[in-house]
């Protein structure tokens, strides 16, 4: 059952983060026209969604953002604002109506943070404080990079102290500007898997960060079994559910075009979700090519976890050029 939609409403951004998969910048100028946005909202409102994630680019640069948020909320759908946080202090109009905010934080070292994001660390800390002051549910995304892999404990401790509601651990996928900067940012596969194991063992169920650390990375599913946590699957699956794209809990919209994976939407989105019907959207969702595991690499099809894992389709494409290839982080394949 589809739970949520991720919607990239603009490619324009006030920053040029080193790892941005969209390659957003102040010079980018693609955006969804508001007339199309209204049609999209009407169509997706009939899908019984829980959430719409509004992202970019920087969505706070979209001139009709307030109208768009209110239109979505008028249909009983909660709105997540995925922002870099720099402009939040100037947007009381949005802070008063938004349900959730998601901000990226790759380091608690101001120099490292600036090197990755190109802005001041304290501005983002202020943005997090503002969200908490407004009573907004706050999530923080931590993307694993060469520059911050040793910081994960410090970052989580800092965010727990800030009382954020959720901390999402994400892999780096070399797309967009991330592809250009891959040599600078990318990490060895085993290092990433070691971090995932560390997260499972230290943060998910017990301790001060329990109920706060999450990941939608599909590799957590086989890792739970490999590292002997299969007997606690029900406890852990709340925090590590795997990628929602490959099990139809999620689809994405790039401006006005739909594609299952938000990281690949700019490249592959073709289905005009503004000029269709709700039945047309349902048919599109039910024909999500990632649901059919027979499309996948033969090693994936024969894998014990192939129904629940699905792998990261964006990372497979980024490395091999084939969305159905083996996930480059697959812990069961030494040659990936």
C-alpha cells in the first residue's frame, strides 16, 4: 500500500552541496508550475496517502510553497519539508503550517560541514532549534561520506542532545554532483557495512538513542540476519524497513513527472502525473518495474532476501548503468 510521495518541486537551491544527487544550484531554474501542482494534488489526494515529502533543490525558494502546502493539507495529508535549513528562520509562514521538517547534517565539525554543504554549521543548528520551538516533528539525515565516517557517534550524540525526533542514516549514492565528486566522497563498501552493523548494535533498541535512529537502506535487511538478529526482526523492522520504493510504499514526482525512485526521477521520470486520473496513477503504481523481481540480476532473483530487500536501484544504476543490477553494497557478493 502506497504510504507517501516524494515531490521535487524545484531544482533551484541556495547551496551546492558536494553530494547532491539532483545537482541543484542557484543557477538551476526548473520548477513545477502551480497550475500543474494543483492537478497533481487533486490526483494524489485520492490515494489515501499519509505524507507528501516536499523537496528540491531548496523548496523554500519555490514562490508558491505556502499555497502548495495548504492545498495538500486541505486534503488531510501531512507535509514533510525537506530543506537544507538555511532559510527557515525567515519563513514563519511555512513554520506555522508544516507538520514535519527534515534537515541534512553531515558533520558536527564546522569546517567539515562547510566543506560539504558550503554554509555555516551554526545556521543549521539554529534551524533545528527553531523547529523544536515551533513544535515541529524534526528528522535529520546523515549521509555517510569519506569526510564523516568517523563522526557517526558524535553526530548521533549531538542530535540526541538536541532532542530530534528521528535520525536517518543514509548511504552516499554517486549521482548528480555526487558523481562528479565521487572520488572525494565515496567510501569503501566494507566501511559502510561496518557502520551499518555498528548502528544496529548500538543505537536501535537500547540506550539514549533508542527509538530515534532509523534507516530505509535495504542492506539492513540481510545484515540483520547475517549478524544474528533475525530472532528480533519484529523489534528491528520498525527502524530498518528497507527501501520503500521496491515494495510500493513510496513513489516520487520530479516536477510533474512520476517515477518510483526519487534519486532516479530526474533521469527517468516520464509519466505526467498532472494530466491523468487517479485510476491512471494507481495503474502506474501497480506497474512499478521494481516490484517484479524477475527483472533483477539473476543473483538477486536467486537470493534468499530478494522479496524483502530489493537493493538500492539508484546505487546500482550509478555504478553499472543498469537499475536492475546488484546493489553495490550487497554483503553477500564479494565482487560487487
